[in-house]
C-alpha cells in the first residue's frame, strides 16, 4: 500500500477549508493549497479561519513547478471545475490519486476524462454543516467523507492509502460497498434540501420544525427517486427517511451551501442539481415538475432579480 505524504487541495470554501484544517493540524508540511496569485494574496492578508482558529496554509500557484503530490482533493463548486482541472495540470503525476469532495454525480467522470479514471476515486461529504463568511468557516458537525472505488467489495490500494491518511488526520470516513448508490442518495438529498432551502431562505431549523418545508423537500427528492429506478440504482422511500436523523442532528441555525451562495450573491450549483434532474427526466421520460420550477426560481434568485 502506498503512503500519502503530500496532498494538494483546490477549493478553499466551507468544505475545503474544513478538511484542510484537519490535514494542516496533522502535519503542516503535508498540505498545499492550489490557487491563483490574487486569491493567495487575499488569503495571506485576511487569513483563513476555521472555527475561530487562523490557518496559514502553504499556497502554490497552478504554474509553480513542483513534484506531483500523492493525493489531490477537489473541493470547488461545479462552475469552477473546468478551471480547477486546468489549474491541476502540473499537480497530477502518474501515481497521483484524485478525490472529489464535490456535490453531484458527475465530477468524477469529468476529472477522469481529464486525467484518467484509473487515478480517480469517488467521494462525497455528508452531515457537515460548515458555514463560510468571507474567509471564515465554522461548523458544529463535521460529519464524514464517504469514498472509494465505484464498488468496494475488495478494498483497493488507492482506497487503503486514503483511508490511512484520514485515520492519521482524524477525519471520519466510510467506505460503502456500493459507492454509486451512495452518491445517488447524496445527490437526492442535495436536490431536496439545498434547493428548497435556497428558495425558502430557510436554515436547517425550518425543515426540522415545519412539515410543510419537509413536504417541498420530499417532492423534489422523489423525482430523483423515480429517475434512480430507470438508471438501475433503485433508491426507495426508506432512503428518504434515512436523511431525517441526519437533518435533525444539524445545527438549526446552519445553512445549506446553496442558501449561503444565494445570500452572498454567488453562482449556485442549481444547473448540476435541478438542471441534471430535468435533463435526465427528458432522457428517461420521467416528469420533473418540481425541479423544473426550482431551476427557474433559483436562476432568478442568483441573478439578483427576486
């Protein structure tokens, strides 16, 4: 099993900063953050804070010559993935493992197309309630990362290497037998909670307390459930129920990443959530009226015309 000594991370948002802090605390020489020069200058000037503690990470620009790292963590938003791929061209060597921490169900294929699927592991973050304001990130629940090959009946050397790193860094993890199904489950959750929270301007507490908010969330989720049947993933109503204990454990004041984006005037990931649902609905002849409406509403919100 190879040992991971050096890690590059791109995307220092709520998720990226939270994971970067864990790795930096383990070994402040193992991690480097890939960013352009203006962004690096801002990070150094303002500092990056996670739960109130300042972290002065090691920063490198995309064109800086260096030895390829053992692991690349990708934590950008979908609208930044094409740019991130270009920025990582000098950071991926023949033995580099690539792990996406992004939402959605297509980042792995995009990274695999660019660098080869043999380097890519599937991954996603669950149960974390990180909130980012400027360069400050706070969370009360760290959650865990689910990762692995598409199927993990036998644990591969790449998965073992990342597992060992996460154990050293104190990062909770899970290696599901069926990673594809797990990713579709997380996609269904994001389609439900992220988008309806953005439209309703509602933190998690609203969904914990009000049945009407949960009903809207469930309606969006059930369109993904119907699509999963056509694709062969076979999510069920029990998979929707699995989310409720997770939802209830989150801080009531915490907000989804999409609501944070709307409030901060940033581009959201709606094209990769509702947009994907609507596109697949047309392909598989599955009606998606809830996500059709959410797509239109969130486009209006993020364009600042609401």
